[in-house]
C-alpha cells in the first residue's frame, strides 16, 4: 500500500508554454500533499503544501502565480508550471500524507526540461 | 526551525567495506527521522525511519541507523557495501501531522570502487 504516482515522469516543453504535473495517491486518501523541487546535484526544496479543497501554502520565495497548485480531491494534486522558462527546468517530486497523520510517501518525480 | 546537516558531500568506499553516513538534526520536539536513497534520475526510496522505541532501526537493503538524542544524530550504516549502493543519500527530519513538513539534508553522494 501507500503508492504515490506522478505523471509524466519526463516532459520537454517549449519556453512560454504551461506544463501540468499530476500526483496521485493510488491506494489511500491524502489530505495533504507536498511539492518539492530538486536542482541538479542538490537537495529537495519544499515549494508548497496543499490541502484538499483549500489553497496551497507556498514557501517563501516561490511564485504562486508561476507554480499553480490544485488539490481538488483526496487522491489528486496537480502542479502547473505556467509560462515556463529554461530556468524552470528541474526535477519536481510530490509526496502525499494519509488522511490525518502519518509519514508522507513520495512519487517517482518528474523531470521537466524547458527548451 | 528544523534543519538537517549531512557533513559529507561525497564519500568513496571500496566494495565490501563498511559504510557510515553522518546526519545531524535540529528539531524543537520529538524528531521523526528518515533516510532516503536516490539513484540518478530517479525518485526517492525510503531506506528506514525512526519514530520511537528502539534507537537502532533496521531498514531495507541491509542498512541500519542509530538515533542518538544526546548527539542529535541519526547516522546510517551498512556493514558491507555493494556496487549497487552507489547513489545519493538524504537524511530528513520532520513530523507526521497535518501540514508539518520534512526537511532534507543536502545529501551525500556515495561512490563505490571495485
């Protein structure tokens, strides 16, 4: 149990376009989902925390209009990178926490390349 | 504020040798501690975790870690490394409730030499 699926695993897009990344909890309900960004050879930096049915909470320095997060159901959260630029190229990873409490489980990540 | 320090950016170990990766944390309450491994281009795989109880925890792939509250440490160990253990290792601290987040260390890259 506790499987988190991220899609797509890899995406290449043109500069100026938007890209949507999905994070699904396959066998549990996730009231809280976390979105991380990882630069090459760097650690994971938390971008935002989303709760089902409410607005996401963004970490300091993360542009909320640039990185749109939607957590419309207990099993799905999406991250949309709007008007992508090459500097948005990165590895994005989500994690999901079961309803109430418990450790968060990670998706397999999405490699975004903006050309 | 919570923080994690992994003092070693890169470690090289011979195959078959023992391994210890260091992790020190700062956390205001009872810490929940994790070790993850990441292969190039891949997501995170949980190796082991400490929530409470026995301070020596066993994980997958023959790894273990010891929680030492007095030293604020949670070092990862393996008695004999295999070439397949070459990867990036991340220590993390956090809580388990609501919006409480995980904070990651900067990672230790492990290279295995024949």
